[in-house]
C-alpha cells in the first residue's frame, strides 16, 4: 500500500469518526423526537442538520472552566482519555477489503484494550471532580466496567476459536466462507451487544450518568468542550461498538455485489446505531445491583457455556 | 336540626359520658363537625383515648384569635391550636381546640400519639410561635431559619411594602447560606460509626427528580441510605396569609396554584366551604360541570404522574406520549374555561360561564380516544419487566403506618385500604355517580402507580356519565353572595345593581362562622378550613394539603435502600411542592 494512501485512510478514519459523532448529536435527537411523537431539532439548516455544527461551535466557544476544588490535571486529562482510546480503537476496524488503518494480528485484543482504557476516563473524571454525585457516578462506572469487561472478552472467544485468529480481517474473511457468526455464535452476539452498550454507557446501562439519580453523574462538574469530549467519546464508542458488532457478527463489508463493500459496512453499522438509539427510547434503567446480578448470574454463565459448546464443536466436529 | 348536626351532638354527648372527668366546651360550627374546646392539661390523655376511634390526625393548625370580633360563647383565647382527627372506619371527624393565652404559648407535643404531628407542630411553631414542649426538633419548617417573627400572626406584615426595603448584602448572603448548611448533629445523625464515615448527600433543592424545590439530605453508606432528612419550604408563598388579605372571591386564583397540577380541583373545596358558610345551594348543572372538570384535572394530574414516574425509573419516552394526551385534554379545558393549568374557573355559587357550544363532541372524542392510549401505556410502562423490578417491593408501608403518618389518597389505597372520599363520604354530588375505587394491597411504589392508572379509567367513567346526563338549568346560584352575581336584572332594579357593585368591588360579605370541606383531590385529601369573622375576607384560611404529610414519612420507607430506589419512591408519592409548602 502506498504511503499516501495510509495517511489518507488514517485521516479519513479520524474525520469520519468525528464527523459521525457530530452528526449523531443531531441524528439521535431527531430520531428520538420521531419516536416520541415530537419533531426534535428542526431549526438550523435543512431538517435541522445544522444543529451538529451549531453545537460544536457552541461547545468550543464556551468558557473553559475548571472548578477550584477539583484535581486540575486529572480533571483536564480525563475527557481526553476517552476520545483517544475510542479513536485508537478505530485503527483496527476493517471498513472494506484493504481499507483499514492497520491489520493487527491481535486486533480483537487491541480493541478490547482500548475500550477498557476508556473506563479510566469516566472513573478519573468522577474522582477528580471532587463532587459527591460525580464520585458516585465514578464508583458505579468502575463496578459496571469490571463486571461487563469480563464477559465482553469471553463472548468473543467463540468467534476467535472458529476463526483461529484475532485479526478482524481474518474474522470477516472466515465469515465469507462459514456464514455470519451471528448464526453460529448467537449467544456470543447477545452477550457482546449487552457488554457493548454497557461499555459505551448508554441507556439502559447509563448508570454512571443516570441523570434522574445522580444529576449528571461523573460529568456533573464538566462544561464546555471538556463536557463535549465526554459526549464525543460516548458517540465514538457507540459508532465503534456498532462497527465491531457489524464486523464480528454480521460479516463486516460482506454483501451482494451491487453495492461496494464499504457501503455494506456503513449500512450495517448504521442499523446498529439506530438500534442503540431505539433502546434508549424504549427501556427503563435497571438498578445498579440488578445490573451486576444480571451480568454475573446470567450473562457470564451464558458466555461460558457458549464457549464450552463452541470449543467442543471445534474439537470434535 | 340536620342529620349531621344531630350526629355531631350525639358524638359529643357520647364523649362526655366516656370521659366524665374531662371538661369540654362544645362549639357549633357550620360544617357540623363536633368541635370541642379542651384544656391543655388534658390534651394528651384525650387524644390517646380518641386514637382508637380516630385513626388519623388529619390536620393540626394554629389560629391567631386576637383580632377576632365574633367569638360569642367561646373560651377566651389569644392563640388556638386546632386538632382535626378523622375516623375512616366510621366516616366522621372530630375537631379539638386548645385555647392558649399570649403570655403562655406552650403546649405538650402529641408526636408520641400521632407521629405525623411532628411536622404540623413545627409548622404551627413557625407560623404562630406556638411552643410544643417535648418536641424533638422544633425548628422552622416553611420559612428560612433566619426569619424574624411568625408569619401568620395578625401583627406580622402581609406584604413586602409593609416591611422595610430589602437589601441582600454580601454579609447577609453569607449568613443565609451558612444557615442552609446541613448539620447532621442537629437531626441526631452521626457522622461516622466504627466501620465507616458516612457521606451526606444533598439531594435538592434543585435536582432533576425531586419534582420542584425539595431538598432531602441523605446519610449514605456507599450508596445505601442510612437515614434521610427531608427539608421543605423552598416553595412557600404564604397562601394562607394571602387569604386574609384577598376577598373571598379574589382568592380563588390563588387556590389553583396550591396543587398546580390539580387546576380547578383546587377551587372545589374552597368554594364549597364558602358556599356552606354563606348558605348557598349550587344548581345541579353547576355541580355536574364542577365534577366533570375536576375529574378532567384528575386525569391530567395522573398523566403527569404516569409519565414522570416512568421517566424517573429511566424510561425516556412515555412522558412525551402522556404529555401529548394531556395537551388534548388541555385543549378541552381551554375551550371550556379559557385557561389551561390554572383556569380559576369555579365561582362562589357556581362556575364562571356555561359550557361552550360543541363541548359535547370534544368530550366524547376525548373519551373515545383515551382508553386505547391507556392500554398502550399499560403495555409500555406498567408491564415492563425492568420497571417492575425497580418498583415492586420498594418503599413499602402498611395501612396502619399510612394512617399514622397522615397518608391519604392513592398512597393509602395502595396499602389495601378501601377508602375514597368521593364514594364513602360523597360531596358536591358524587353520590349520583357510578364508579369503582381501585385498591391494591402491597403498598409499594408499583401499587401506588397502579392505583393512579386505574383511577384515570374511573375518572373517564365519571366524565362519561357527566356528559351523558348533564342537567339543564343555570350554572350559577341565585343568591346575593354569588360572585359575580347573575346579571339579568342588574340593569333593571337598584337592589340588584347594588349587590352586583358591592360584590364585585369589595367582594361578598360572608356571615361569621367556621367551616371545613374535604375533597378527594388528585394527590389525596385536600381540606379548606375557613374561619369567617363576618367580613369581605377570611379571618383564617387553613389549607390541609395532602402532599405535606406524604413527604414527612419518606425517611421511614427509604432506609436501607439505594439512591435509585429513593428516586422511585419520590416518583411514586406524586407530590407537588406548592401543595406541600403552600
């Protein structure tokens, strides 16, 4: 691959991800509006799409304020961590044959490592704010991530066994032969999706934020672009998880020939993004201990059984 | 003598026989509730005796009697404390009064007999400076701790212009802020035990889930609530004080804003009490219109509850659906009354206007539309398994506890108590309607919500009967005190013109007397207890709001639970801060 092409893909990925996140600000609110019998933002530009730009300008123009009682360095660092981690996660996503930043042979591990790092952002943000609500949010996120991290990894091991590789490109290519993994690894898919929502802490797994309980949870003290970074991080996470589900379980770029592969990838990812937004519109939030119980008592055994069965199938069939 | 007056008399005689060594002085009141003046020394004993019959301390309030002109036959008193007890088994009330002299405003606390007296006594202390000896924490409750004087005393100014100019200096601001600081020791809370240091979390007065300006300070061990101290008063606007300055008529809009989701339902007990004092009989059409509009507002209030309940449990969408249906309802309210949330539309002696042309179709459309939507909401909210997990077995209290703490309305019916004022002690014409009283048995958040959801359906049923059987006739009584009086003859004879002029400019004169009217409002039992001294404004207006005692018992049902549970509890109580603070 020529050098300029790599740079082109790198910048394309960064701008694509950021642009996607910015448009999601508008898109999510618009979609929620439609589902909730109202209009949603429709004033700026056609269909209100200018809102994405207006929001970004507003966030940049706001006062960059650090509360005097906060731990200054950590307070500023925390929101950057989530954006960095999520962006790095995009490095291993294969958008189409040959269009990826890098094809690591440990891509799956790298992806999980990066999403785990994003947890620090929430935890540190909660701690550094020196605010009781933020602290509770930080605590909750720590507990939530520790539990959901475990079977997020386990849920993917079935796929790894079937493919025999951690490389995402290999995983997609294997699906071309063996069919989408959503069929053979259905339970893995369910568990991964749950863990994915938890990882990007969106409703019903938005306990660290839980505006009805903790005001704004871990980012109570954040404003301006630092708050914006958390939001961008959340949307980046949403896109990343959606594209991972699409890559690992739904055949990535695979699809009939009348559309180029990258379109298939985009469409599939888009469907999952919509699905996540729909979840937000539909489901109430479980309590924090109920969430833990659900994770440890139901999802973890499910992924373990899935792993055993897959192992048995790979070994004996 | 009417049946109820006779009943009141026999109740008094019976009490005299059962407590021969006590001294009583009976007072005749217009509402025929047996009213007895008792001695301060005998208060606790009598209340303890009465508790077996009268399960609930329904209300406790003070009255500053120093300027009252018409007190013939009553014992001398500068400050009177009124205890209003209610029996649910026998469907009757009793009112006890204790006279206090200005030089010795002391009284024993009755919090050990009726636990909900705690806040009521604090309120009486706050408003009148009545000292309840033995009270565990007799601090101000509605006014800020820095307030000077007792607001409902007759010598306390009623408007800001009667006081000196107000300056918020930096010093003063610091002082006020310091006064708001929470001191656990003041409430008998420990800062740590041998294992942990507790965190004190200030939930409110501005918090997304406290439905207004309500502050509740939590003593937390991790996220587990060890204890809680609710603090109210941030929404206090002195509605009872304003009543003493407004005319009987011009006070009606203020009542709308007490339970601001209840709209005209707030007018109902007030105008009914004034009508009783004045001896006005309201024509049938007006009575049915009143019931119809009051039930509309019950639906509106319950829809807000329904949506916010789901929202507080984390479900984002239902509130939008419910508000759009509420909007449909408001369109009808607007067509009928001209207003939306606070139409102030009931009048002394009737309602403000007759129903508009085409009202029938509007109501019928709404009645056809709503049941389908309610079925849909049921599926979306009440049958949702996460919501059930979050709200079942959370915030449980028993019927006995509910009665002890003065809980009325849906919160009481959720504990298995089959009592509805509309059915069991009908007022304003409710005896003519056919409806059921939904009752649930667990007393938890989920059941409190279920009661309200079923009540929406019953309200629709009542409205349907109103629409089908709306009587013809006048919408206003033909009585001199009706305000504004019927206009037909105003331009014909001088007598009617004078009445009109006087009633509109000065307001009607209501004969002296005392009267209370209780209704089943949206949040529970709402009572207006009016004292007239024979003038154009009330001598004392006491508003017994249902939400006030509901908040008092929050610590009881939230100990040992988590913060999200507390939010579910707050949502399920369905309170309005204006209804609490008045």
